[in-house]
C-alpha cells in the first residue's frame, strides 16, 4: 500500500491560504512517519501553477496542478472530478483537506466514492500501526473523541483551522510539478458557477485579528453593536458575534465565531453578552486571553475567561472604551 | 416540486453544560433525564425551507429518518409544521451505522419513495457532527450537491443557490434532481400550529425495516464503519477567572483596562 500523503491546497485571492500551510505542516509529519512523499493538489484558473513553488518550499515533494477555466470559481461537480482524478493518479495512503467551505464540500463525496474512512473537523492527526488516528471534538465541543481508521484503503480527514502550527518555509527545497489530466467539459455538468459575492469586512479580518470584540444575544439589539464597534475602533480590533446575534439578524453571518462560524485566535477576545456555549467556544477558545462581560456570574464563559466583570455591558463598555482610549494615547 | 428531507433526532444541544455527561467506559453520551430530544438544528431549517418552497410551488414533502421508535416525535413535529408524509427507518441492523451507513440506508429508502426533485439535509448534525451524511447520500444516488445553502430560488427545473463561504456567498445554478445541505442563515423555522399538531397526532407513521428496502446489510451497521471510536471524554477547563470588582461597574471597567495594560495584553 502507498505511503504517500496527499493534501488539498487552496488559494485565497491568488495567494496560498494560511490553512494550506497548516495542512502542509501536519502532512509533512505524517508522510515522514510513513516514509512516503507529501503531495499537494491545487485546482484553479490560469496562473495557479505559480503557487506550486510556495507549496514545495512549505514541504511538498510533488505538486499536482489542475489549471482550467472550469476551476475558475468553485462548483462541487467540477472540483469533485478534478480532485477525484488527483486521488486516483496519486493513490495516497492519506488524503487531508481543510475544514473550509471547499474542503468539507468535497472530502465526504471522495471518501464515499473510494470506500475510505472520513474524520471530520480534526484537531490532531497521527498514525498507529499505519492507521490514521484523529482527535475530533464532537457534540459541539462538549466531548472529545479519538477515532482510528479501519480501512485498508484510503483514509481521509478534514483539519480544523488553527488547530495545528503552520509549516516552516524552507528556502531552496525542490520538488516535482505535475499537471492534472482532466477531461471534463463545462457542457457535461449539471451545475454551473454564476458569481461569488464577497463581503468586504472593514478593517482587520476576524481570522487575522490580534484583538476581537464579540457580542451576543445579551446586547439586546442590532443598534447596540455600535458600542462594540466603538470599542473595536479604539483597540483596532475586529468585531465578532455569537450565532444568536446572527440568527436574530443583528449582524451578518460572516461575523459569527464558533463551530459553524470562524475560528479566531487573537491575543485578546472580549466577549460581551455571550453565555459561552461550547459551540461558540470552539471558535473563541484558541484566543490567548478571554475577557467576559456578562450579567450572569454563572455564565459558562467565565470558566474560560482570564478576567471577568459581572454586570450590564451598557454600564461597563463606555467606561472601558474611554479608559482604553486614554491608555492607548499615552 | 417534490422534496425529501432527511432529519436526525438528537439530544437537545441547549441543555446546561453541567448536565452534559459522558460514560467514558462505554464511550457514550448519557441522556439527561426529563429533557426531550429535538430535531437537529440545521434539519429544522431544511424542513422550514421545504415548506416555504411548497407554499409557492406546490408539491409534496416527505420526511425520513433513520433511528429509534422515539424519533416518531420529531417526525410528527415535521408533519405538524406542514410536511405531508413521514417515514421511520428502524431495524436492528441499522443501529450503530456511521454516516456512510446511514447514507446507504437513506439512499435505499429514497429509491423506494421514487420521484423527487430535491433532497435536503442539514449541513452538520448537532451531536456527532460527521459532516458527511448528506454529501455521501448525493454520491450514493449520483446527484449533484450544493453544500451550506443560504438561499434558494427556483427557475423551472433549475435552482439558483447561494452557498456560504468564509467571506461571502457563492451563487451556483444546479439542475434538479439534486441534493442540498442547508445552513441556518436560510430562514427561521416556524412553530407548528395547533391545527397542525392535531392533524399530525392522528397520522400513522409507516416504519420501514431492512426487508422493506433494497439494502446490502453487510454495508451497514457497526461492522461496516470505516472509523473506530477509541476514546470519548469531556474536555476540562480550569476556571480561574479573576472577577474585577469595584464601587461601580464603571470603576471596575477602568480597573480592567488598567489590568490589561499592566499585563501588556493591550
Ligand atoms: C450544531 C450547532 C452549531 C452551532 N454553531 C455555533 C457557532 O458557530 N457560534 C455560536 O456562537 N453559536 C453556535 N451555536 C449556538 C450555541 O449553542 C448557542 O446557542 C449560542 O452561542 C448562544 O449565543 P449567545 O451566547 O449570544 O446567547 P445566550 O446563550 O442567550 O447568552 C446571552 C448572554 O448574555 C448575557 N446578558 C444578557 N443581558 C446582558 C447585559 N445587559 N449585559 C451583559 N450580559 C448580558 C446573559 O447572561 C447570557 O449569558 C451552534 C449550535 C449548534 C447546535
Ligand atoms: N439518522 C439519520 N437519519 C436521517 N438523516 C440523517 C441521519 N443522520 C444524519 N442525517 C442527515 O445528515 C445531516 C448531516 O449529518 P452528519 O453527517 O452527522 O453531520 C443531518 O443534518 C441530517 O440531515
């Protein structure tokens, strides 16, 4: 059986996605454990080839590039066939994707098709007797499961963003570039890509922010997010939200932090009017310092916080914002 | 427009965290007493969307679930909300199937149901979150799939779908029949009406066993699972929060700002 590890790399605005670097880090380790090669596959429109050097310097021994108009914009049908072709061509031991809107949309279908095992949203990966083992938080993060692949075939896993360190860049590393043989015509599909509507966030991106201020149901209304925005401006922070605030229609879904939102890892996370449900903490948990402001002293968020104030945010936030402003000016 | 919705009944995820308990020995999550199970959150969005589509385009909604007898409660709720038929897939040999096994059972049941335009699933189940049942079902039936659906418009035999991305949405066109996995942004599920509840309570729910559908029993159940659970436990968090207090909340806020400065966090 093959000892190679294949990863699905992705690009964001013509650059390699950070999560791909996390995949290459663990992928390299796993390939070394097995004594095989690390292969990266990347699909995209013309110019995608340019990213292969970066993939090799981050640890890939071989890069499979699928460059085609049909990969200009994501559709499940085309990507599925493209990635299936790469899996068949490289027949790896293990195939890793990131738990992103693309990775999680492809991996289960590939796994079912190949009779492979599939572990979703893993935070750690290793081998035991050459079988893929994964740690997978389940029940919204309330429980942690360890699973082990039982198949003699392919094992597939999706990796949770920010769970593992990024690969180091090694200058001068060499590797092979292979072009993917694909013979899909755009006419053959039952599906077509129309457009992507990107929501530009003002200021710092939530995922990259060093400080995040986040609001929940406790804010009581859309208009009250202005308190958070004010605080955010002073701290040069990104503003996030709980799902309750998103479901109430107060803020757009791109601001959601959590299991089904974004995973953030700032130095400081200020949670305002957020109870700290497990599903929310999946996204906020990687933060280095959590500060919670909540009227309920028993709210679970305080179990994860370094500092807390029990009280109405309407009294706390203006004074906090003012003091920060003063401190940051001096 | 005929729609099939696959739902999963789960333990209520909104119970207080202290009531969540794991039996590490048996590697099971214990069900707390006196808490009714619920329809997995995104499946409820799928039910709502199916009903909304039916209200505009007509047709019939069939709900299916693989699970125990108690899942009838959730199926009845779907009927009370406005679905037309509900089928429980229940057999000893279905038990302990993983997402792929469940997908095979659902696929066989859907072959028996026959005609449909759309199959809807949730994007992720609230309990085990395999993140794969819906997409595996699409693969089993050879259907195109759109994941993480946030909006849908019908144009003849095509659907215009908005699918969630990290930084926006993507619009794709897909031909029916197809499978969609639904996300919470799409709608706010309605509550069943009193009339609906009454009607649903009178309905008999068919139960299909493995002999009612065409299924290869060697491909379902725990022996067919491709992953083995080796450990299950609850994460521990050492709660050592320092509560900042003072004469007033305003003063406490100032103190907090100073403390974060001292700690060089800001
Ligand atoms: C499968 C699944 C996936 C999920 N994914 C996510 C996810 O990605 N992200 C997410 O956030 N949630 C997610 N959830 C939902 C999650 O379980 C919680 O329901 C949600 O996080 C609660 O949001 P909240 O803390 O804002 O609301 P609540 O739990 O209602 O908490 C509001 C808090 O505000 C406090 N409060 C009220 N008034 C004030 C005041 N004046 N000042 C200060 N505090 C006040 C209250 O004491 C309370 O603690 C998911 C759930 C499921 C089942
Ligand atoms: N036992 C089941 N019966 C019917 N549908 C299911 C079942 N389990 C999962 N599903 C469907 O698959 C979706 C995703 O579940 P999962 O793969 O566990 O994340 C759920 O939201 C349901 O729509």
